[in-house]
């Protein structure tokens, strides 16, 4: 211990000790005879050897290397700023991804989030679902592991008076806001009194909806609004940081007991079969998730004894933290994985760019390195000094990347329309930033450091490899961007055969209002007849599933996915689907079906399907006709494999009415809603174009993200190519001057300057095209079935990259051609 403190004291007083050592050595040298002074040795080396005995030599050398490295970076501001920009962009894009993941995980801003759990009903087949309100009340009454249980559900398509768009209303238990610790911005939140029978209907507005719909006016509190044409009093405004526990953000909250008031359907509060409600519980201190699950298993068994019809034999309750990110669908998960790989490609491109710059930086002072090696400097000592300089560069770039990551994350939140998520830079983000910076520096800075010390022709090969990497990454991202953009443009223009922009969808939601099948069928016929009387309406039909929406009836028959739809005979003329063979089913043909030409080709490739028996599920159908492909499910499948059955009473509860108005597109929504209102029931009315816009919205966001990544990678490639060609011009100034002095033509000079990298560009572009083809094929087969692999997309991506490369090469080429031969011959 004494030795440690002695060395620590020597380190803290190192400057004074060095001065005293130098004075003492100078005095000893002066006391020596003149003929022996020359044998005294190298004073500086002797001082270093003596200082080594004090300890902490590595720390001292690191300090010296850091000071030298900082001075070196300051002497080359152009290189430093460019390297910082490249590395900050590469790391910042990856930090933005981590920011979004963290924001999604911690999207819920409530009191004591660590003790809040979400309960999921797991059925026999492993599916996880919601609960009925009576079941939630049962678990809340008899459990002993949760201090409270809260419930939340939602009503889709609520109509707000004065709005053309529908919104969803969150319905919550009376203890919801109290248990979550949510305080109102204005007014009050809902409480247990609002949930009691006979209480007047009240609502709390979400902050975003309050701002957009009512202009942030606080006086809306205590006023009446109309939801589904029924009066509701606004009692409070939610704070901006809270958007609910499900389906964020929530525009309006009401007590769950008001479900019947909004929908004329009281089954939610009493029917065990109506499982539409999410359950959350605040677990008691010291109770583990496993203990809570064990108790809920026991309670589920008790509930099964009471309600055997509604509780599966192997049903159980899973308990998980409430801030757990919801499991995305497989397609979204695959696409998210691909986005992560593309983002890592951007970082890889940035690192390759940095490696090229560091290699050029290390080869520039090659004479200085040779001199230092000649006077006795060790190779490892020089490599350590160069790596210290690289670490300083990584430190500065990581600091800049923290800001770039936050800005990029905010931009991405705007792109994906999730401004309610908050970006927080905590120690995890800082640690990730440091790790990425360190990995980039060590992974792509060590080889240039070794090459700078060793020298030789291998440096040129490394530069060419790094150029190929940048070209390949840029080609992949640009081609995928072009592929996505053209996919969206071409699909609806070429594959959708009907006039979807002129169609309005009326959804009466009979199943929510207690209609029997026969009543629903009769009501649908009445609504259709009323709509036909409106001026400007061309045709009206009834269908179970409107085209180009998320509502699907999918059957798997003979290895093929078939999109089923129960329709009225007027469906085919409205959709402009001409009959190719056979006839359309009539009123006396309940077992007849009509199929699309794609379905006929896939199921009966070598024979006519007319009159063939067709078994779907347990029912036998007879094919009576073949119609033209519609493209109604183009987003889900590249071919129109549709099968149409006659609409029956059993299908009427899900029936929708399609209205075609070619001369009055979208402007008659209000009139259609009024004409379709039946016995006070206000239907949901939307144009088919709005369905399509909502469905394509995710794809467009994906295109925007990939296009942004392509732009960033291209920017990095442009910076790298510009820096590389500028370095090549500077390094070969004398050679260019000699060629010009000997009368070489401009073309020959440019070919000599750029010819070394032609092969690298070609290899990189070839590899990038191959990867883009593989990625595009994978995306087509697994996620975006509409995505075409066309040559135009590849050509557009390659031409764009070629144009950017040419732009990056213009300035260095111009500088090369303006070199004065006389000055170049004197250049060193």
C-alpha cells in the first residue's frame, strides 16, 4: 500500500520531478570531464527510463498520445469534420432505432409502472386474448395477489357530431385513472361514481384530440358534445403525456358502463361470451408474476365450474409487465428485422468510409513515421498513438451522434405518426453510443493504423475493398427504395380493375346492435333501397367484405388461399367485373358460387371449372361462373383469387353496403350517412379511398424509412468517394503534372486517376444488385405480396447512384485538370 501511494504521489507531482531530474542530470553532466561528456548518452532517453521507475507510465503515455492526437486533429480541420460527420451519422441512425425501441417500451406514463401488469387470457391453441367484463369482475373480486384490477376496452367508429371522420372511444372502469395516478389538465377524471347505474354519460377528452378538434379551448369542460348522436358531458381533459394503455393515443374516454348507451348493445356488461376488454392489475409488493399466475389458474378453474360454456378446458391467465412491447404480427416483425439490418448496413457503410479516410490519413505522414521508426520508436508504440487519435475521434463523434440520434428519432416519429412517444436519452443510450463508437473505431481503425506503420502496396487493396463495400451498401438501399416506391405506384394503377375512388362503404354494424340474421338482412335491404333514391348514386350493392380493406374471409382449399365474399348479384356490375364464362348465381341457387379467373387458373389449370363441385369447410358448392379478376386483395396476394357466394341471412349481421357515385366522389358522405340512418342507428360511412389510404399508410412509412436510409447511405458514399478521389489527386499531383507536361489528353488523365477504382465500383455494384434481388424476393414472398421485381426499379436505383457518384467526382476531377505542370513538378 505504501508503494502504491508513493507512486501515486510521484504521478501527481510528475512535472516537478521531471524538472528536478533534468536539472540534476544537467549538473552531473557539467561536473564530468569534457572528454567524457559525449559518452553521457541521450539525455531525453535517460529521463524517460528514469521516469519509468516512478510507475504509471502507461497513463502518462496515454496523456501524451491524447494531447498529440488532439493537436493532430486540430491541424487537419477538414479531415476531422468530415470524419466526425460520417461517424456521427452512422452511429446516430442506429441510436435513433434504439431510441424508438425504448420509447415504445416505455410508452406508458403512469404511476409506479413497475407494479402494473397486463393479464392475457391464453386459450387451448395458445392464442392470447381479452376478457369479458363479468370475468374481470370475478377475478377482481376473488384474487389476493393484486391490490386492484382495472379494465379498458374501446368502441370503434364513434361518430362525433360535426366530424366527417370516425374515432374510437376508450371505455374504462371507474378506478382506471385513480389507480394509474393520472391527474387532469382541466376539470376532473372519471371515477367510481360515473360507473354506477343511472349516472349521466360523461367523457374525458384526450389531449391530442382536444387540441385538434376543439382548438385547446378549456371552456369545453362541462359542456355537452354528441357521440353517436347522443349527448355526453365533457368533465375533463387528460394530460398530454398520457394516451391510454391500449391503442395509443385515445381521443375520448367514457365509463365502461356506458357501452350500451353508445351502441344500444348491453351484452358487454353481462355476457361472458363478449370478450373485448383488456384487463390490467397492480400486483402487491413482494408478489412475483409466477405466484400471481398460479392463483389466477386456480380462479380460472373456479370460473370454469360456474361458466363451463365460456371457459376452455386448458385456459389460463398469463401475467406480464404492462410496459412490455406488444407482440407485432409476423409480417411486421420480419420487416422490422429487415429495417434493423438496413440500419446496420448504414453503420457499416459509415465505418467503411471512416476506414478509408483513416487509411488515407495514416499514409499521408508516411515519411514522418519512417523517421520515428528509424530513431528507435516501436511499431506498437506508434500504433497505440494512432489508435488513441482514433479513440478521440470516436469520442467526439459519439457526442455528436447523441444529438443526431435524438433528431433522427424525432423525425422518424413524425414519419410513423407517433408524436406521443417520448425520446429520452438515458445511460443505456449513452452506453450504446459509446459501444458503437468504440466498435467502429477498433473494427475499422486498427487495420489503417497497422498499414500506416507497415506501409506497402496493400493499402491500395484495402482502399479498393472499402470502396466496394460503400458502393454495394448504397446500391442495396437505393434499389430497395425504388422498388418500394414503384410497387405502390404500379399496384393500384395496373392490378386494381374497379373504380375504387368512386365507392363509399356503409357499415351498419348490425352485430353491435342486437339484430337477428333475418332482421339484419331486411335492414340491409331497406338501407340499400334508401340509398338508391339519392341523386348522383350510380349503383348500390350488399357485400360481407368490402374490397381493399383489412376485413377478410380467408379459406385454405387444395393448397390455395382463397378470399371469400358473400355478395348480392348487383355486386358484379358495381365492381365492373365482366362475366367470362357461365352465369351469375340467381335467387334459386343457394349453393352456387362464382370464382375469379385467377382462382380458376390455380384450382383447375387444365380444365373448365364450370359445374364442378367445390368443398369449402363442410359445405359443397357448385361453380356456375367465372368473372374477371378484381384486384380487391392486391395488398394481401399478388393474384385475385376470389370466390363469391350468394349472401344469406347468416351473413347479414356482417353486411356492408357499397355505394358507387362516379360523378360525386366522396362529397356525398353526409347525405349517405343520413339516408342510411335506421331507427336512430347511425352507421359508419367511409370512402373506400380512406380505407386504402389507411391500409397503405404502413407501407408508405416503410418506403419513407427505407428511402431515408438509402439517402443517408448515399450521402456517406458521396462523402467517401469525394474524399477518396481528392486524396488520390493530392497523392498523385506530381504524376498528373508530368502527364500534362508530356501532352496527355484530358480523357487519359481522368482514366489514369479513376481507372484504379473502376473494378471496385463494378464489384460493389454487382454485389449490391445481387443482395437487392435477394432482399426484394424475400420481401415479396414474406411481407409485401404486391411488390414487383422490375428492371425499372433496379435501373432507377443504379442511375441515381451513378449520378451521385459523378457529382462527387466532379470537383476532384476539376482540380486534377487545373493542376499547373510546373508547380506539380515542384510539389512534394
